[in-house]
């Protein structure tokens, strides 16, 4: 299966107090862990979405500037959808170090033409580890130009349109979605 993959690394890391991407987790920077996870899936292209081109970006990854106005991951996903070459875009947030390539591969196995996959845990979408078909780009552009920048809102709309297939996250899989937002979170890992 051919997909494009994007590492979402455009956050300001205000709560963390420093760039999350370069924080060490198990002796390696978070960015390296996440890139390795994505590479195991064999995407046709690897994109890095951020406000500016990160110094750590590997040579085989293409930088995609977040679409202004900066609206968090909505800007990054919108820009990546515009830049990708394939029919589907797999997204992964920089701050989900427990995500596994096996889990992401299981999501890839569920995509269909014009339809992506969205994990949902306790009735809450997990849009930062999901797969979006190219057809969703116009919806992301509209959301970026609107007043509601919530990924929960846009994913709900895409579910109703049957553009995203919902996959329930089991209790065992919840660990994959644990993220790091504050300095203590890294210490707790």
C-alpha cells in the first residue's frame, strides 16, 4: 500500500518549556523515535510538518511549513494534505512516543479509496495518529479559514460523511496514545 506519512512537530511546547522533538526518551530524541516508527511502515514519502524547517530533519524527509494562520495540528495536517503525493496521509504527533508501527500498520490495512481511518477512544477522536484520504483536504482548508479549529469537530464531520472509518481503541491499545506535554511526563515514562 502506498501512503504518505507526516510527523506533526509544529507545536509551541509551551507547557513543556522546550522543544519536545529534541527531548530525550529512552536515550534518543523524540523525533528520531517517531521517524523510525514511520519508516517501518515504508511510506512513499516522509513529511515533517512544523512552523520552520527543524535542524534535526533527516535528509530523506520533506519539510512542510504549517499553513498560517497557525492553528495547531489543524495547520500541519492541512499543509501536509496539500503537499502529499499519495492518496492517503498517515499522521503521527511528535509527542506520542508509545505509538507502535504494528498498530499504525493495522490502521493502514483498513483504508479504502476515498476513506481514511480514525481511532476513537471513549467517544473522543485521536486525530494525531490517523489516516486521512486526499479528498479531505478541502474540509481541512475550510476549517482553517473558519472559526472552529478543533480537530474533534472536523473529524466528526468527516465521520458523518463516511470519509473516515472509526476504529475503537481497546484498553490495551490506549497506551499507544499516551503523550508528553509537561516536563514531568518524560520523567514518568
